[in-house]
C-alpha cells in the first residue's frame, strides 16, 4: 500500500511573534511543496528524508503508527528557515495518512480536522506554536489568523491583485523557533506585539483593496521589521538583506518567521520584482522571487 500527501510552505507577511500573544497575523502559501509517501512495510516505522533531526521520527509517529510504515519525505523547502518546512511536513503527513484512513473505510479529513491534528507534529518541533503556519499550509492562498483565547480564527484574505515578493534566505537560524518565542515572552514585549497587531490589521485592509498601494503597504512592513528588531529577533544578516532589498527597489522589507536567521522578503510591484531579485542576487544573496495570486475561495 502506498499513500502520498502534499502541502505547501508559507511566508508570514506580517504578525509573527505577535500572533503567539493573540494578535492577528497574515500568511501566504508558497508554491514550494513537501511530499510525504507512506509505504506499508514489516517492522518498525522508519523515515528516509536526508534531514538529520532526532525529533523527526517521534513527530511523525504522533500521526503514523510506530510500526508498519516506511515514510519518505521530499521537499522543495529549506529546513528551519522560516518557510514553514515543518508545517508543510505536518500537513503532507496528515494528508498521506488520511489517504490510508479513507482507503480503509475512514472519513476524509476536512480543514478543521487537519488543523487540529497537525498541532501534534508542530508541537514536537516548536513547543507551543500559534498554528498559523500549518493553517495556511492546509488552506493555501492568503489567510488572516488569530488565536485569541479559545479556538483559532482563520479567515481568507481576499486579494484582488497578485503580490510580487522577493525572498532572501540568510541561512539557518542560530536558535529554534521555541527559543525565540520564549525569548520574546521573557522580554515582556506586550506593547511592541500589540503595535504589530495594529499594523497587521492595516496591512490586511490595504491588501484587500481593489488596487493595492504597494508603497504604503511596504512602509507598514518596514515598521513591522523595526518592531521585530526592537524585540530582539532580527540579525545583522536579516537587517542587511532588508536594506539591500529596499535599495534595489522593494517598497518595503522585513524578516519573516521566527527570525534569528532564516528569511526576509521585499514587497515589490510586478514591474520591479525581477530587477530587485537580480540586484539582490548580484549582491551575493540567496534569493528567489514569488508571485502570490488571488485565490477563488
Ligand atoms: C513562526 O513561523 C511564527 C512564530 O510567530 C511562532 C508561531 O506563530 O508559532 C514566531
């Protein structure tokens, strides 16, 4: 028996860290996929992935039984760089396992079931994640996500125009997401996190406009980056990447994800994105361009 599940990575446009404290965040699914293949086998469940992480097999075995399966992971996402590699792995694994459940008479998992069950895998990697990463990986498109009090509130962000982004990977972070989240908690950064929440609400409103004012949204993203610097999760490499992206013509730039390394992105117009990416690459940065298209919800 062979079952396959796929899921995309993600980019947090704004609101990382604030979302852990109950404020909103906006995230988009990236056209970069993780694929999980399950094959029935004799003996203990084993994983083939090329990923050297002792948490991997225990995390997957929160979903897949610990005997009887060979798990193969193929991914277009760099691990642990803020592009949602673990969230994509969680959703792809659940989709593959659910294919097995359906084949043996079980029910097809809807979004809510996927989202709730994926927390087990995400917790194995990240401690107490907000759930935004695997929400957008499961839903696709662009989403607004809040976890205030009880259940998460997840609403599609209704884009009318494509968003042109240029992403720079500064390399693996020096700290895990759980460590960075804990550092922010210990710092007592409530005022900065609340200010990020206010920015997110404005960015969401502007991104849903019929015509996006890219320059204005870019300035809001710059402010978000400054607030993330203020709570101690940026790095000199992330700050330099943002400066390079802005100098190359991006309307605004910020780190994305937990920080401490990993990715930053610039928001561009569709006319400038290719030049910005080429300029950043010429400066020696590891860069790729991505267009986020409106989704028919
Ligand atoms: C990590 O991609 C985003 C954080 O906000 C953590 C979380 O939401 O769980 C830093």
